[in-house]
């Protein structure tokens, strides 16, 4: 075990922080009001190779391992205050990882370069109106007809969905087998006849993230656009969740670190009853808890990322990461608002936005309840 980062990793972190502070200082509240996506910021992040971090250089990637990628994403979540943009970029990377792990050479050559360059926006579609936590109970059909697959169904709450150029879609190809080889995974391009991207939903937080419903009505997909083999969908889903539940928490932990620093500064500067508020135990203990959560979160993240770098299973570790870090972030945001008093409640302070954004982290990529179920199963309950 080595808890030291290399010089390259340290420089990467500093570069991402400097870049985010300088180039991503746009008015998030204006975008929130308009519900618009910050395209210029997306392009700048692409130029910074943020979407290319873990991919092989021959496809336009940076070739970093997952530990380095997680380190970089944590820096991005720390320095970029627009959690909607961070989530959009993480989604793009996650789609690339699915492509990289399960795509044919031809799919990789076609899609990985445009994922890395940000030229095409990707989304992944699993959730349906009738199935979220019970994801593999999906009803979207991928029926084989005349040598092609015909997709019919509706996906919901899909991040990047309304603006996606291509979507990785999970569908039932064999209703008899379902999770035992009956689900498959397809790449659907936006031009495909019968494919409709609906308007983005209005949300509680992550306002710049475009999240919406996707409809597939008789979409014909050639077999070459299948990710992995027919029936491999549940395996792709389970593997992807391990990567996803490591990468997304990395961004959340970065945000938690920023909130911790904001609270420390405020607790030092703000006085009440002739003392710094940080000298009141009720304030300092809240901040001490944030520090504990940050440090423990890091340990769990590095472990999960290390396991994936070693091509090992990390189902339990990734679930612990997802549960612990998302719940810690939500609590830290609540405490941060309280520590900032009346100002914490004002939009100008920006902590209320972090709080609204943080709630989603306990829902997407498997709710906290589902993570606890997984952890419970691992300990034999
Ligand atoms: C911001 C955001 C972005 C998202 N992005 C994507 C995306 O890009 N792609 C995608 O496919 N999906 C996406 N989702 C969907 C997300 O993955 C689902 O919302 C989530 O898995 C929960 O499913 P559900 O909404 O159907 O809730 P339900 O499954 O209906 O759950 C409702 C409640 O019941 C609880 N529950 C359900 N089953 C159990 C159980 N067995 N034990 C204990 N409690 C249980 C849940 O924890 C929850 O509290 C996104 C969601 C959000 C909010």
C-alpha cells in the first residue's frame, strides 16, 4: 500500500483546479434560470481532455489508470462549482468505459475518439418509468427480426439524454431468460428512425444537467451496434456499476472537500458573542465530522479504484463508496448551510445549490437503500 501520489498525479490535480477556477467561472445561476447547458464550458473541458482521462492513447485518450482518473475527477468536483456539468462529463466518461470494456474494435474506433474529444455527447439508458431500483426488470424490447434488432420502449431520467448524439441502451432480447442472458446492450445514434429525445425535466438541483425521457419506437439496430455479446447486458450492467459507483463519488468527495474549506474559513471569520463561531463546539464538531468523512471517503475510493485497476471485482467496495460519500456529502451540505446561518440560506452563498445538488447523489446510480441491500447481501444477510 502506498498512500502517496506521484508528482504527475499532483500536477494533474493542480492543473485541473487552476483550469476550473479560471475557465469555468460562468454564471451558473443564469444557466439555472434558463435551464440551459453550458456548452462553452463543455468544449473547454474537452480541450482539457477531461473526457479522455482513462482511455487508451490510440483512441485519443490520456491513458490514465482509474486511481489517477479518480484523483482528477475529485479535483474537478472540488474546483468546478457546476455539479450539473461535472455529472454530464462523468456520464460521458462512464459511457466511454462501457465502450472500452465491452465494445468491439470497430465500435471503439468509431466512438471512443469522439467521446474523448467531446465532439459527440453520450448517455446511458437503463431506468424506465416502471423500473429504477429493480433495473433489470426493464421492459424495453430488443427483438431480433430479419437479422436486425428492433427496439421498442421508453427510458426515463437519462442524464445527457435530451442532447445525446448516441445512447447506450439496455433492452430485453430474450424475455424467457431476462437477467440470465436475456438482456443486451446497444448503441443507438440520434438519427435512428423511431428514436425520440424528449425535453429535459425541471429538477430540484443539478440544473444545468440535461436529463430526460427517451422513446424508442421500432428503432432498427444492426448487430454490429451491440455492445458485448447478445445476452451480456446484465454482466455489462454489474461491471459498469462498479466503475460508476467509484467515479461519481470521486466528484462528490471533491465537492465535500470544497464545502469543508468554505466552512473552516467561515468559522474562523464569523464572530458571535465576541468569539469566532468555530470556537463553539457545536460548530467545530460539525466541521470535524466533515474532515473525517473526507479522509475515510478517500481511503475507500482509492481501494475501489485500485481493485478495478487490478481487474478485480469491487462490488462491495464501490457500493460502500457510493453510500458513504453521497450520504456524507448530503449531511455536509446541510451542516454547511446551518454553519453559515441566514447567509447560508441565500442563493448568493451558493451552499443551498450544493445542498440541492447533493440530494441526487443519494438517488442515481442506485439509491442509498439499494447500496445497503448490496452491502447486506455481502455480509450474508
Ligand atoms: C439526477 C438523476 C440522474 C439520473 N441519471 C440516470 C441515467 O443517466 N441513466 C439511467 O438509466 N438512470 C438515471 N437515473 C435514474 C436513477 O438511476 C433512478 O432514479 C434510481 O435508480 C431509482 O429508481 P426509481 O427512481 O425508479 O426509484 P424506485 O426504484 O421506484 O424507488 C423508490 C424508493 O423505494 C426504495 N426501494 C426500491 N426498492 C427497494 C428495495 N429492494 N429495498 C429498499 N428500498 C427500496 C428506493 O431506495 C427509493 O427510496 C437518474 C436519476 C437522477 C435523479
